[in-house]
C-alpha cells in the first residue's frame, strides 16, 4: 500500500517532467531573413544563402586541411555580432573541437580551409535559438554574425 501511495504521488511529477516546455519556440527563419539581408547590405557582404539558411561570403577559401569531422581540433580567430552591430565575442586565437561551435558555424567552417576566412550571418535557430545566451548578452531568437578565420586544423585520428 505504501508503494502504491508513493507511485501515485510521484506520477504527476514524472508526467510534468515529460511535458515539453512550449514557452520557448525558435523563430521562423523567414521572419529574420530581411534583418539578415539588411545587415549584409550595410556591411558590404555579398552573401550566398546555404540550404540551411545561413548567409555567407567566403573572403579567402584558404589552403590546407579542412574540417571534416566534429572531433577535428581547430584554432580560430573570430568576432561575433548581433544584427544591431553589438559585439558579443571576439578572440584572436581560440582552440576548440569543431563540434563545440553553434550549428551555423559548424556548417560555415566546412566551407573554408586553413588560413581561410568567412563572413557568415546565421539565423537564430542555428545559433542560440529561443534561449539566447545570457553569458554573452545574446537575446532569444537573435540572428548573429561572425567573421571567422581558421588558423589551424588538427585532424581527428
């Protein structure tokens, strides 16, 4: 009887944990497209739009190794901005696994090789989504821009 009582008490808690939180919904990419295009125009970027929805311009394709595996280690230089031009991240040298990038950068980084540079505008659903990133002051459903240079690629073995 005691076990049945505990099960009855626990059941609502377990069910609540399974219910999806609908308060957070990713923005429809078509809503962000005009802001992304305006950003490109204002910053002299002549983008190609990838099937994923990212807008990018390869400034230098580079030469050398390319990222082909999520476990490849990369050394990158980048600057990240919001569509209003606010810089939220900048570094001259970051070492990380390719898989740690936001999805839009994972797509973009494969378009260049070592010493390559790409400018990319990423829809929010491929960036920080409906949650945003409070650490970097990125609001929810915000498209982002990166100017990224791949300095080195160490292939996963």
